[in-house]
């Protein structure tokens, strides 16, 4: 028996054109699921969908900006029409912005304003709300659903250069706990994975700096940065029926970066 089998399931993975999301899409497809590969960049989404279909799986690539509820609603409708109703939603699209690079000379928080905060909150918080809002009516109607959101240890333990981003990620985790309580009776689970540094294009500039990378790695009990598959393994578990009795939780996948109860 393969407890991670996704055969017959349709998953929507946001921001899946590269990095963690791409690997989540490949993992789900590799376990038999059909995948709506979303990205803000259509070429990236289509390339990952093609990778899946060329390997014999089922996928389509759809462009949409998760910060726009109308676009997300239309994407869910198109994905459902082409592959079937969405059973699994992976809220992966995220935006740490230039502040993800600790070397970047960003102004301190007290010199910034709502216009600076908006991109982080829009993608990392509203993006999650929008996608859940669009996918949930179908899940409730069918009495089945898996929602997994990718958050960050910046939202659990705090990072000085990622305060607003971390706040948005912590908001997504808090939202997920409340949502888990309201949709559990409909057969829907809602969980998060919380990542520390994962080797993706999004953080390539940080990892590429040997001095900075060495300094950062001192905080990791397992002395390496994560790979997209480290994150995708946990997402796949939470998206599968193996995690049927797990809801409202945030799983750290972080090489021991922050060991908290
Ligand atoms: N890589 C890390 O070290 C790390 C650490 C902690 C948390 N995370 C989180 O993991 C997730 C994936 O990170 P990654 O490093 O793979 O990112 P990445 O930047 O490499 O890729 C993210 C993808 O999401 C897409 N995207 C961004 N905003 C979007 C939007 N509004 N609508 C649709 N698509 C959008 C981008 O076009 C890109 O292809 C994010 O939520 C990120 O915050 C990453």
C-alpha cells in the first residue's frame, strides 16, 4: 500500500513555476495526482506542466496572480474544467522580496510605509486567503479537501530583515488554524509547513555568497541548506490521505534551524 498515493486527486499548486512549488507539483504528479501548475509567469507554469506531461502525468499550466481574487477564482474554474474539481490546494506562492537578501540595504522598518509592506502582505497573506476562498466551496460541496500553506520560520521565530514578510506568514498560519476548525466537519484538513533556507532561485543570491552562507549555516543543526524536495516531502504527506487525522498544524522543515515545541 502506498499511503502517499494521489491517484484520482487534482491539486492546485500556486507559484509552482520554480523552486519549492515546482518540486511539490512534481512530487504530487509522481504519486499519481493531476496538477494545476500556477505561476505569475505563464512560461514557467507551462514549462513545469510540460515536464509532468512528458513524464506521463497529467497537468496544465495556468497564469494568475494570487493577490487577485477574481483571477484566482477564474483559475480554479479553468483548472476544474480541464482536470476535475480541485481536491488539494497548496498555497506556495510567496514573496520575500529584496529583503530576503540580508545584504540588501533596505531601509529600517520605521522608515517604511504601507506601500512598502503591501507586496509582502498581498502575496503571503491575501494570496492564501484568495486561493482558499476560491477552492473551498467545491471542497465543502464534495466533503473532501487538503489545504497546505508554505510559511516561513521568519514568521515563527522572527528575522530582523524579514519582519513584515514574517508577519504575513505568521498571519497565514494563524488563519490556517482558525480555518481548520471551521472546515474539519466537511472532511477538509488545513496545515502549514514552515521552511528555513531552501536552495531555490528565490534565495540563490544569498546562498551564492560563501561568507554569508557559512555564517548562516552555523544556525542549522543539519549543516546544509534545504533542497526543494525536503519541503515537497512534507507537503506531499500533508496533502495525502496519510495525514487524514492531522489538521491545524504547522510543521517546521528547517534542518533544526529553530527547534521549538
Ligand atoms: N526558499 C526559501 O529559503 C524559503 C524559506 C522560507 C519560506 N519560503 C517560502 O516557500 C515558498 C516558495 O519559495 P521559493 O524559494 O521556491 O520561491 P521562488 O521565488 O524561487 O519561486 C516562487 C514562485 O512563485 C511565483 N509567484 C510569486 N508571486 C506570485 C503571485 N502573486 N502569484 C502567482 N505566483 C507568484 C513566482 O513567479 C515564482 O515562480 C514561498 O512561499 C516562500 O515564501 C521559502
